[in-house]
């Protein structure tokens, strides 16, 4: 094989994957059909997962669990230096260790973070591979480095990238004129908010198995996007896409870190090629923390102007964000889009450091931006003695870009406010932040959320009916824990008058019709309409077949209770299996998710209301109750949707109170590369969580009127907790995780200023 | 742990011993038969302690007996997943921080990643694969399905194993007791609230309420 290409060289095409996916067809037809308003029997109900039995019996096959005949185990040698030139690599000793079947250099001349890949080996078992790594001789020429944002920003600090300064402006956007806006304000304020680097830590560490059959490569990958990994691999290996197949059955969490092809997957393919045997690489927990992504930090300074009646006159944001050797996250969406404001300015800078590359982390940028901006809004509200919810209502808008853009196709945020306020008992909040007395103080807070979630046109699905009456629904999408299999079965069953258990769902394979990767709340709004359209095609075909037998026109036939029946004369029925038999052979019906009508903005919305308890002596925060109201169009499966909301909130509590990557500045070492020192919320930290959905159907987004829900519940929770803490004790903790030391410091500063 | 009835047979050099210990599978390829019975010893202040580079053990896993030759460094998790292909038990943190590999050893929940396989010799082990009776799911398994006590499902076997044993010891737990009992397990998707609900409902079912 020719030399492989480095992923950083093709990264740009990867990052724009979602955009390019839109252009897979020369012209995407606009959604032409009317949005369906009818009541459904199965869609939108609480339906248990169709694959639950496999999961609870331990039979669901995850990539970690797969074994192939003659399979070798691969390991990657990683740089012990944050930055160094590689002078030489000697693989000979490793190659001669009995049991070692392949050893390769990964072709990097310079390593740019501790953990960067250098070489790889494959051996009969993991222990031998591990031992072989120790026999690889690498001569490094260590170079000066900067692993913290502070150090990187210093004058004369070592350059992380040769061609780019450590501080790099990547976003500069404005509308109106902020200076004019500030002049119109009765009150202005300026505060800085900080969020740390977080690590995804999916339960199943990243893992890939590569197997060649001649020039054809099959990869089993723990991934959120089989097609995205396939395309990335073909590019990296310089082979045609048609020669690569990627399979994913079950995956133990990804949260954005498993969207694209990874270095270890390429390494597995290269090793397998050399060894002429399949190679499996499973990353260790430490590698997972170092090498396969994290959520960028942020240091956001907001300035805002507001009139006494709550009118926002100007908003500005300056953000420094670090994604290690990669660009940081754009955190501007909340300030830019959610509330009416004519004058907004945003400047965002990446701060490069010699640390592992970032990857999208569930709601990239929005999590950080919302913590900063929604917290800042509460501080503004306090300065004009206004109920923070009232401030948000005052600046409500039905057009995007702060009322300066196009209308939202649908926006149920006002309804979210109503539901949330009622269910948390918003009147119980301290009218003035910090009003309460005693050691343990109660407080209420809230925050709003915006996300995309319109889905990706061009996503495909097939419904296949066999002559025995059994039914497949097929798409090259994937279930990453959100219940894709189940909603596909539900929609197909609904449309064909069957039960979800009657449907066999086939997903997670690039041999199936193309679907977008599962991230960015894309799966439901992309796949659900495609499935619905394929199933409708099938239903219409069956109806036509039944007209002769039932002696009624197709328009009079419905599919229900495993039968086709006449609406006007319900006595006239024919069994689904009988009609299927008349197909004589298996028949496939195609469906596609069509385009989004132009002239509208497609966004999902929500608001979280939180009750906390703050111990003013210990600085400990306890979240007591969370009411989460979300508007994501028509919900496909309430059961899994509620779980997704609960999960987003749990992860958000973890963000707000515990999680942070800690680096040793002197050596560049990651100090907490495990699940003990890197604190993650556990059962003991759980409040009561009430997920609520605003039942509305977007009139034009797709045939089912459904939007994405993956990221939304992850977005506002940390800000809502910070605002509740502010309401409880009268100081705003402007940095997460809000650990006891930060709470106590904030309280002390407040005392000192009194 | 088994005591010291093992006789010293086929003594091997210290060098071979270390080789067998560190580069396990390599040793296995070279001389499995020689090493099968092998016992070495080290001298300590308390006297001679037998050290096994490999040992034959018998495990009863889900009521099925397995006799295996294991290396002393191998954990119960290694043996379950790699040797017996019981991959329902997951490796998540691999160092006793997340509870993902919880199995029952003589009816006690343990982290299989921290439990050496040689210690399990002669013991009864139950894994997620052995929980259902034929087609009939254990009540905890059923309520995890009914109340969606999972998302990606990777931590689920660990939670279910921990929960089944907990409900044996405490058939009528309070919500706080459930929370505490399961606090050694991490669910990264964050579905604790529903896991607790599933366990609470299973408790009711098992009590016939």
C-alpha cells in the first residue's frame, strides 16, 4: 500500500462533513408533502426499546466484545513528551519478539502533545503487544512547549504550530453598533466566565478491528458514524471508498468523540495489512483521556447594556478557547441568536496548547457559551431588580439572530418557560439573590437553550417486505444509545399497521443506504422522515394490491392491527401476511429525508429550572430538583426521549460541579487520566429530574414535524445551576466546576465587598 | 485463596519464571506443558511462599464448570472475557473505579477487573449471561427494559449484577438505600434516575407487591 495520509491533513474535510453531506445530491428536492397532523397509535408513545433484551442479557455485541479468527491485538506507542522532534525509530527489537506479527512507524516527524502517536505493533495477545512497545527505541529531540492556556498566551511562549500564532482569531461577527447600544443602556455590566477542558470518557473506550480480504477492507468500529469512518479511512489509506466497509453493532457511548475516523483505526488497518491478519485495537482508559478528544475550555468576557424595563441594548463577547492542538469551540450562538438585541459583537480566539486535540463534545460551544451568557443575563437582571425569567420574556423573539433574521419554523420556548416555572414553583425563589438566612440556603435558577436539530437531507432508509410477511427497516445509521432501532421500528410498524416487535431493524453498516453520522441531534430528524417515507411507499403499494381483493379504492384502505381494511366497511379486511404473500418475492421500498424549505430557521429550544441547596460553611452545592422543558417538535418515542433528557441533565450536573481535566504545567502530564481522579457524577449526586415536552409539531421541518433532542438537554443545565446558586447565596460563581473552594472564595469576596 | 499443598515440581530458573510472568502468552507458546504444573517460591522473612506463574483452576461460571490454566497476573475479567467468551461483563475503567465489570463470586458482588483469576479457584461465579432462567428474565433485567434503565447499555450488566445481589440482601430498600448501593457504578450516559426506578420496581415485583 502507498503511504497513508495523516488525519490532520484531511481533517478539514472531516470537520465540514456535515456541510458536505448536504451536497451529496446535485439538487435536493424540497419537502413537498404536507406535514402529517394525524394522531398516531405508536409514534410519540412510551415504547420500550426493541433491543432491550439483548442489552440486559449481555448479548448485545459491542466492538470490545468482537473476536475474529486469527485476530491480533494492536497497541500504539505514544509520545512521552508534549513536544519533540522524532530523530529516529528502531522497530527491530520489537519485531523480533516472539508473537509480534507487525510493527509500523506512524510516519510523524514531530509529536505535538504527550500521547501523540509514534509507532504501532500487533501481536498474538495484548500483553505481548504491550511488551513489544517497550522494545521500540525512539530518539526524541524534546522541544519547548506550552500545555496551559496561560502559558501559551504569554509573550514569547513556545509556538505550538509553526505557521499559526498561539492566539488565533477564528470568529469575528457583529451586527448593529455596540457602542451606540451601550450608550442607550441604563445599566451596563461586564463579567468573565470560565469553563475547563472536559473529557468525554465514554464507557466503551474507542476500539476498532480491521480485516483485509485482498484489496477490500472491513472495519468494525466503536463509532457514531459508519459512513463517516468509511470515507475517512478511504482518504487516509488512499483507497477507493467502494473498497471499505464499516460495521458497528452496539457502541458504549461516544458523546461526539466517535464521529470521525481516528488514528488508531488507521493504525489497525495498516497493521492488519502488514500482518495479513485481522487486528483489533482497544484504547486504554488513559489513551481515551489523552488522545481521542475533549471539550475545549473557554474564557468568556461578556459586556451588556440593558434599560430599566429589561430591553437589551447591546451585548458583546470576547472568548479565548483552547482545543489543544486544534481550534477551540465557537461559543457565540447563545449571545447571537436567542434574545432580541440589535447590537451584538463577538470576537473569539483559539489558544493553542500542546495537549490532545479536541473533538465535538455533546453540544460543542453551546454548553460553554450558555454557561457564560445565561449566567451573565441573571447578573444583568439583578442589577435592574428584575425577575430573570421576566428579562428573558421581555426580549423574546420569533425571528432568529436576535430578531434580525428569518422566522423560526417553530419555537416553543415561551411554552417551556410556562411549564418549567409552574412545575418548579418559580414564585418560591428569593426575590433578591441571597435573601435567605442560615447555613444551608435554597435557591432557584433557570436558563434557556437553543440548538440546531433540523436534520440532514439526503439521508436514506429502505423498508423491505418479504413474502412471508416479515419486514425489515434498513438504514446506514447507528444507535448510539438514543434508541434509533426502536424509533425506526415504531415508525415502520405505525405505517404498516404492525407492532414494533414485528419489525427487524438493520443498521450500522455501510452496505446499507446512506445516513448521516449520529451526532449534533441529527439522527431523529434525518432518519425518522426517511423511514416514514419508505414505509408510506410500502403501505401505498400494499393498498393498491388490496384494491382488487377488497373491492374498494386504495384511498379507502388503511393498515391496522396486522390487516388491510376498508375504512368505509371495516368488515372488509385482508391479513397483512396474505397481501405480502402476493408480492411473491421480497420487495424494497425506498425513502429519503427531503430538503428543508428555505426562508425559515430550524432550531430546537428548551429551558431548565433548577432548585439547589448551598452550604455556606462547606461550600457544597446540592442540586435538589430539575424541571426540564423541551421543544423538539414531535417526539418520536417519549420513553427514550425522557432518558435522553435525564442523561443530558446528569452530564450537565457533572460538568457544573465536578469535571475538569488537570494538567501538570511543568511536564505536560495529564494528572487525572482515569475515572476516579477525573470526577464524574454518580448515583449519590442525583436530584429529582422532571422531563417535560412541549407538544408541538413543526409545520415544515420534515414529514413528521420532528426535531433533534440529543444536545438540547445538555446545554442549559450548568447555567441554571449557577443561577440557582446565585439566587441562594447572592454571589455568582463564574467558573465551573463549581467546587466548594470556588463557592467559598466567591462568598468571601462578597463579604469583603460589603 | 488456596493454601500450600502444591508441591514444587519442575523448578525453573528465575529468568524463565520472570519470562513466564511478564511475557505471559509468549511463555505459553514456548512451553505450556512444562509450565502447567509449575510452582516457584520466594523467600521472605516469614519463610517460603509459593508463587505460581501459572495455575490450573476450576471455576463454576453460571453453573458450568471450567478447568483452565491461568497466569497469575490474569484477572477474573480477563478470563471471563478472553477465555470463556463471556463478554457481557464489560471492561470500562479496568481499575476498580466504575463497577462496569461487577460479577457475583460466591454471591458477593466484586469488581472482576481487580480480582485475580487464581483467587476464584473453586468458587461459584455468576455473570449477566447466567442471570435469566432460560427465557425468563430476572425481575431486575425485566424492569431495566420496562423503565429504560439504560442508554448505550455498556454499564448495564454491572448495574444489574450489583442490583440483583443488593435486592437479595435488602428486599425492601428505600430510594436512598438504592442510590447508595449503586453508587459504585458509573453510568456515563447519565441514566441513574431511571436505573434507580428500575431497581425499585424490581424490588416490588420480587416482593410480589
